[in-house]
């Protein structure tokens, strides 16, 4: 006996949840693209600029070639070398957690995009630490006030990807909170 298409099936076969039907591959490919672009950009900088060199681009931006053995804002850069392995382990641990979250929430587009960007950035910097023992930074933004230049710490595409991913996570949370607030009495 044929049932109309709009009628639910009477069999008891469980249907997969929407997240189970979504593929995680677009997010893993996005992360891979971020790693590739990050590594390419760092390679180009190391080929074009000597270490500690600076090339002015605009009145507020330089390309630089800096090797940072520490973390953000050169945190622990002056340590004896153990920080390389600490930050590598933290990056790999965070990456494993992110991959697990991607598999669990792959049907949530904005959330998954945010995680993919963070994953790609984390793995880009982990690759630097594993291969070179430091992270190559090259984006140097600054402002000139009263004849003095105030520089933001130099960063790279991996750091930018992590930042954009974090902003997207906040946006996703804000959207979900607004959605839930609209449903609440």
C-alpha cells in the first residue's frame, strides 16, 4: 500500500537528526585552506624580508618579519624553550576539541564556520612551532600620535583567522540568545 508523500512513514526506522546528514568536510576543508594560506603567506614573508626588517605600506601599516617563540603579545617569548611544547600541546588539544565540536554541530553553519577558522589558525601556528620553534608574524598596524608611533603587536593570518572565528562565535551566541528570547514568554 502506497502512502502519500506528505504522510509520515509508519515504520519505526529512526530518522537521522539534521546534524547527522550534514557533512563536516566543508568545515575541515575551510580549516585546511586557512592553514595553506597562512603557511604560504609566512613563506612569502620569509623569502622577501630579512628577519626583523620592516617595509612601510601605508601611514598605519607595515609588513615586518618577526619570529615569536611565545604566544599572543609575545607571552613567554623569553622562556628557555619549553613554551614551544606547551603552546604546541595547547594548540593540538584545542584542535582536537574543535574537530569533536565540528562533528557534533556540523549542521550549524555560522558556529561551524567559526570553529573552522579557529581550527585553521590554531593548526597554522602549531605547524610553525613544530617545524621552526617559533611563529612568524608579519602584519604590523600602528597609529601615530604627537609624533610617536604606537604599534599593535605584529600578527599573522593564522592569528587573524582565530580572531575572526572568535567574533563569529560571539555573533552566533548573540543570534541564538535573541532567538531564544523571542520564544520565551
